[in-house]
C-alpha cells in the first residue's frame, strides 16, 4: 500500500511539474504560497521609508490646486512621473488616511504583487513551450518582494499594467492592449522600453494604418490623463513627466558602478548608450523579429505599399509576441543610463521566460541530444538568474556586482539572439 501511494505521489508530482494540463494547478499553489509568504514579510520585516512620503506630500500639493509640475515637489525630489501616477496616488491618499496608514498601503501593494505574479503565470501559460516547474522560480526574488511591500514604489503599478497589456497583445486584442499600455506609460516613462517591440507587432499583424491609429490613441490617452496639467502648464508637464535628458545620481546606480563617476555623468556616455540601444533594436528588427516575413526591409515595403493590410507574412503566435515585447524591454534595460533598485521590477518576472528562450553554444555539442546537454543548459539558465538576483541584492552596488549585472544581462540577450525562430528557442 505504501509503495503504491509513493508511486502515485511521484506520478502526480511529475505531472504537476511537467504536464501542461497541470500548469494552473502548480501555478495556483505558487500564487497561494507566495501570498502567505508576502503576508509574513509584511508582519515580520521592517518597512523602510524611501519615496512613499514624497508621493503623499506631492499629492497634498496637487490637491491644494497646484498644476505647475515644476512646483510640485517632496522630501526626496520633484514630481517626475506622468499624470497616471498622480491619479493612482491620489486614490491611495484617500484609502490610507492621507498616507498615514502605511500598513494598509503595504496590504494594497501585497494584492498588487500577487496580481503581478498571477499575470506572469498567465503570460507564461499563454506563450507555452515552458515546463510547468519554471513558475516555481517566480516567487524566489528577495528584492522584488521588497520593492512591492517594503518600499511601496510606484514602479509596481506600471509593471502590472504593462503585464495586462502584454496579455492583451498576445491574445490579439491590440486595441485593448494599447489602452492598457497607455495606462502603464501614464504611471512611469519606463514603459516606453516596450514601444519598439509593440510597433513591430502591430505593423506585422495590423498594418501601418492601424498602427498609426493606435499610436494616436496612445498619445490621446496621455493627453486625457494629463488634461488638468496640460490646460494650464503644458510645457512644464511634458518637460518634467517625460524628461529624456534626466541625469541620475551616481551613488544610486546599480549597473554602472564599475565606471568612474566622471565618465558616468558625461553626455558622451549617455549618447553612447542611446546609440547602442538603437543599434541593437535595429539589429533585432532586421535579423530576428522579421525573419519569417522576408526580413525587416520587406516588411517595411509591404507596410508602405499596402498600409491597410498586415505587413507580416506569417501569423504571430502568443509566444512570438511575448518574446518580442520582453526582448524589447531587456534591450532597454541593458542600455539604461542608470538602473536603481526599484527598476528590477521592470523585468524580474520576465527573466525565467527569457532564460528559457535561449540555447547557449557550448563545447559539448556532440552530446546535444543527451540528458547531459539538458542539464548543461539548465545549469546555465539558472546560473544567469541567480547571478542577476545577486547583483540586485548587493547594497550599495559595487564594481563587481554592477559588472556581473551588465555581463549577465548582455549574456541573456545574446542567448535570446541565438535562440531559434527569431530569438525563440526550442527545448
């Protein structure tokens, strides 16, 4: 009887970990388990004040009638986020007794975190071609829990909205995806990192005319969110909410600590990163994202010649869409002028997906179909995830930790580049 029970348990565990039919059973266990863990963190780990007080102070200035963005500031600096941030935190201002009930705010953010985890599981399931057990990696980040429930950063709202938009785009609901993506962009400008990938998806799937309409919708939604600011001080709003020339403090950088501060602050370094960002995006567009459609030039020609028709030749799967959007985001992160600790939330839950879209070259190609090869790949993938998590948990960052972060981000992107079918690897 005991032997039979053990055999049944092992069979069930194997199906739970590997059978796609059991994906949501395992994902539900992960979500519920992490919900319990998150509550324990709130109860037993000390909250650290960083930006919450500033958010609330800025809302108080806004509620007093100030609409000039350059005059809305707080203890840690001026208001530098788009208007969606203001509307969300005005609601939180009321819900948390003018920001004084931090514990309630933590519980609200815990719900947001669990929503983000569930959305990540949904994205993984929609893409397919991943073993179920990969979702076990999603709740393991110490830093990500801290960003959500111990620091209350506004990045969390942009992340969840971006995840919702990715699900919509992957399902072919491009109008819905664009509306939700507008919400993400209205909270934090970092959502722009997805835009190149979104444009590729839309042009290939919908054509130039529809893409233009959706871009205009995106711009119109930003204007709608910021209506009260644009009516009175339009230039002040645009300059402060979407400041692309913003200079970050060297002491907070997580990714470029191995550089000298003088180099970090030079305009030449900023222009070099921008050039690198654009170059790598173009490279993926030319050689990877449009490979199955005759190349990027052919896609552009079809888009211009027949703007009302899809410019792609082959249907885009959910897997294709998600991989393109996640890769677009990763490219932006790799070439970011500075990454702060809360920015880890931008891609933390995307890392396992991207790692499983790689097939790294190795010296043991002669055993490529053996179990040893599978183990070799797994070790490399998990090693990348561990190294990236390590880098984000070193405070303050060091030359070594920032070097590891840049190297592993670059290695992950290179792995996606060499993945099959335009950056999508087969397991």
